[in-house]
C-alpha cells in the first residue's frame, strides 16, 4: 500500500479540462463529480478517508486517490505512482 503526501503535479479535472470538452463530455464530467461527491458523503471508504480524482496533464490520464481527510496523505492511488513513473521511463526509452 502506498502512503504519501498528495502530489501537486496533478490538477483537478473540473478546472483544467472543461474548456476543451464537448457538451457530452462536460455532462459526463459533471456526472463523475456528482458520483465522487455521493461516495464521499456516504463515507463508503470510512469516516477518515475520501475519494479524490485529478487529471495528469503529462499523461492525459485520470488519477483516483483515496486520501486521509485529516492528514491529506494518499492511502491508495489508481494507477499507483510506481506504474506512472515506469510508463514515463518506458516512453523516454
């Protein structure tokens, strides 16, 4: 299990991508935001953790994180950071 501070490399999805999205993509994005909010309100992952998501501009990939509400440390991330680094290394050759 990977635990670490939330990286500042990723940017919240709503603030970066919405200007370049089609109306269908915006609707899908809004539904995702509502779904994540509903999961957090229901405390599906417990009282002390919440689900977050962000968009990594380098890889153009969505990143899901389970974050400790109090310490803001990452409890789990999909995809894991080591896989993101490995993919970057493979692209570089």
